[in-house]
C-alpha cells in the first residue's frame, strides 16, 4: 500500500501524518468510550436510570474530545515518524495531556467498577437476608 500511495503522489510524510492521526484518534477515543460504558453501567445498575438520555454526551465526549485533540496536533504539525510508527512527536505537553486524560479515565472506570460491585453485593446480601427471614416465617 505504501507503493500505491506514493505512486498517487502522496509522500511518505503525508501517509505518516494520516496514519498517526488515525492512531491517536482511535486510541484516545477507545479510552473515552470505555469511560462512557462504565458510566452507562452505573446508570443502569445503581440509578436504575435510562442510559439513552446520555447517549449524545457519550458521542460528544468519545468522538469530540479526540477529534479536537487530533485537529490541534495536526494544526501544530506535531505528528510525525516515531521510533516504530507515526504518532505525536511534538512537545511533551501533548503526551501529558493525553496521558492525563487516559489516567483520569482509568480512575473513573475503577471508581465505577467499585461502586457497581459494592451496590450489587449489598443487594445480594439484602436479598439473602430477606429470603432467610421468609424461610423462618414459613417454617414456624
């Protein structure tokens, strides 16, 4: 495909920029999508809410923030050849920005997981206690 792209008049720098932008967008978007899914699970399990009401926000966060980041990085011409593939090779601020979003997303996912597990354990324990109380009433 590299041969075909260069024969169309696209240089290796263009191919590197496009593939780097796609890698950054996909990677950043997938991290944010996992946070949206965690939020949706919390809404269903804990709040017994309707997750569809947040659907437009899920799309806005998961696609909008990575698109804005990649657009900014492209405008500053900070995507280029790295050691193994093409990606952001600009100032350290870009890495710090994306890494902090990824770390916050991971922390958010962990908090959501803990909340869901605790609530489900309480509900299960409450169900077991109420079921054992019913069994005692029926036995006597």
